[in-house]
C-alpha cells in the first residue's frame, strides 16, 4: 500500500510562487506515474501536471504550461510542483495522485490519459492553495 502526503500549500498574491511537495511512502514501486490534481468547490478535479517516475518525462495542462514545473527526486521519493506566476484561477485544493507499478509502462500510454482520475490508485489528502490580491 502506498501513502501520499502533500505539503507546501498556502497563500500567495497573483504573480507569486509556491512549491508543493508530495512525499511517497509505503510499499516501494520503481515505475508508474505521479501527478498533481486540483479541485475547487462545485467543479471536477482536474489534472495539473504529472511525471513518469522512472524517466522523469512530464505532462502539463495547457492552463499551467510555462508557469508550473513538476519534478521528482527518485531517491527522496518525492514529487515537487513549482508554481510560478500564480493566477487567482490557480486557487484550489491540490492533490497528489499515484499510479505506481512494478513494471514499466509506455510513456505514450500515460501521455494519453494522465489527466483521467480513474487510472490512479493512490491519493493524498490535499493541500490548499489560495491566490488573491
């Protein structure tokens, strides 16, 4: 079983920056995909960014491209989301999600469906991000 714990949420002004960290613990899986999703009340949870655990290949939602950067520290077992040039619309609860596996999955498979909630087996409790002037 895998546990995901988010940290680093908080408040920022538009144009500011925040960094979120997801710590992975429990059973060790060398492969798979880790992603960040966000949700605001009344809306569906949406994919923000994701990264392949072994290769480090990343995917982003169009709304955050060139502003957010996802990275992973394979040895520390963490995934970090650096958020720059924040906008009010970036506010929400941010969740870490994991589809961790013992075997390698083709990158194209993740590229086509990383934003689908159904592929993830593990979820964190979330961390709140608030962006306001």
